[in-house]
C-alpha cells in the first residue's frame, strides 16, 4: 500500500531492526537463478515415455 510507512504498525526502533534484518536476508531470486534447473523424476519419466512412443510410431510408419 503506497504511502503507509512501517512506523504506523511498528514502533520506530522495531521498524529499524526489521529493515536491518531484511538487509541481512535478501530475496533469494539471484541464488535461485544460479541453481541449474533439473527436471523432476516425473518429468524425466514422461520425457522418456514420450520419446519411446515417438520411436515406436516412427518405426511403425511405412518408409517412402
């Protein structure tokens, strides 16, 4: 909500300490972006199953 300062909800010293804590623990977006994305086991299984179905289908089609 724009215009509302944390001091309205917290005493000034508590608001300051909350700001300090927030500086110590930044949002983890940068760390999350640096983690290489690994597909879940379910995704791996699905991908394998789709690849197998595609191979089977290609083998069953008549060759020109």
